């Protein structure tokens, strides 16, 4: 009987040990199942690849308001998307002021196949980008301050520069025909361009004259070209020559050469009509107008649409005063101090007519 009892005890102890081991295994298994899903390794390939948006600056960002606004707008849209969890970032590439170099630098960007989107701003760029896009058809481009149709890879947005040029010409003629300090009787205003390009020759220059002749049909425009977007010395040289020929208001659209025109205005005593951003502080007492474009807003909105997948690609759009993308800065204290109230009232009346649609200036 004792031997039988001993065997029974041994068997019971063996069963008990087995039960404890099984319970330990079950407990460990339950512990693994209780771990948060986030702590478990995800299968390779499930993470979305990072998107990079390149901002191609055909010039230098610092000191160039148009490009500062471009970078700010794109960056804002990208930052907002990143904050919501999107894997996206922006990279700014400064191509310098020599237009001859832009094509090669843009080709390098497209050939790298690193960028989901290349964003830029310049009227001359679509003609440069068009052949490049055909070499790299998967690359997408959005170019502001330009207009180009018929290429599915290139989306462009232009500002209604007929409205912008008309506003500038109207104010220039008001100042020129006034009794202001630097005005004369010649009825001659000027425009200095960095280079000749389609929008300048077919839209801005004619609109500038159109606006001036709305004040007085006898006004004429002296048009000069620097030949590049950076030569301030050449800009000053042209401005001095224009002043000597009777011009008393000059509108510079010449990039870095604008500073030469401003310097000549201070030196010789003539007025400046600024274009694209608020320029009254460039030369207080000399700048009599600032017709602006809302570049930062447009760059932000269209970059956001592209990120969200709602941007109509391969299209060409026009935005203007009615949309709030073109305007005239009339509330700057320097403008109020420089331009007499009677002239400011006439300019305000013109702007109101453009805003309410009474005067329509479509771009052809």
C-alpha cells in the first residue's frame, strides 16, 4: 500500500507541475496579445514615401519681394500639411539672376526625379520649361506670374497685369500732370523692363499707356530695356537718360536693376511707380504708386490644392482685382504724405470702378 501511495503522489506532483507550466505559457501569450498595436513592427513598404516640393527661384530670394512671397506661400501650405501627418517638405533652389542659366538648372532638377512638384514664378519660365517637361513628362510644374496653355505638365497662373499696368499708368499720369514738385509739362512717363517678354510687350506696356491716356490722350511712354534682371548701374543709366528726355515718372520692372532707377530718382528728382509689391518705403517722397499682386496668397492656395489633389493640372488661369489678387496700396502713410488728396481720390475712384465691374479690363 505504501508503494502505491508514493506513486500516486509522484503522479499528482507531475500533473501539478505541468499545469503550472501551461499556465505560465498562457500568461506569456496573453501578455504579448495585450501589447499596443503601435508597438508592433509594421510590414515593410507600408510607409508613404516623402514628397519634396522644390521652389525654383529665378533670382535671389532675399531682397526680392515677389520671390519672398512665393517661398512664404509654398512653405505655409507644406508646413500645414506636415502638421497633419503628411510626409512632405519644401526645398528652395536659387537659380541666380542670369536667365541663360535657368534652363540648365531647371533641367537638373527635373532629371533628378526627386521632386513631386516644382513651383516657380516668372513670365519667361514657361517657354524654358516646356521642352524640359517633354524630356521628363512625369515631372509636374506650377508657375505663377505666367501664362502657358497646352502642356499637361505645366500649370500656370497669371495676374491680370492689364489691370495692374492700367492702375500704374493712371496714377503716373495723374502725378505727371499735377503741380507736384518733380512733375513737368512734357506728358511723358517711362517704363524700364529687365527684358522683353510676351506679357511685357502685349499686356503691361500697352496697359500702362492705356491708363495714362485715360488721364490725357496726349501722354506717351518711353520704354527702355536693361537686358537682364540684375544690372542696377544700367537701370540708373537708362533712368537718367529718360529723365533728360522729359520723363518725370518711371515704372521699373527690372528685378535688381530697379534699385538703379530708384537711385536715379533720388539723384535727379523724378517719381517712381512701383510694381508687384508695396514700394513706398523704397524712396519716401519719390514713389507715388504701388500696384500689387497677392503672390503669397496665391502660392499658398494653389500649393495646398496640389497637396490635396484638387489642383487642375495642365491649365492656365488668370486672377485679378475682382478675386483680390491684384490691388493698389492706398492706405500707406507714405502714399498719403506724398500724393495730394485730389489725386488720391481720383485713383480711389478708378480702383472702385475696377472692383465693382463698371470698368472691365480683361487680358486678351
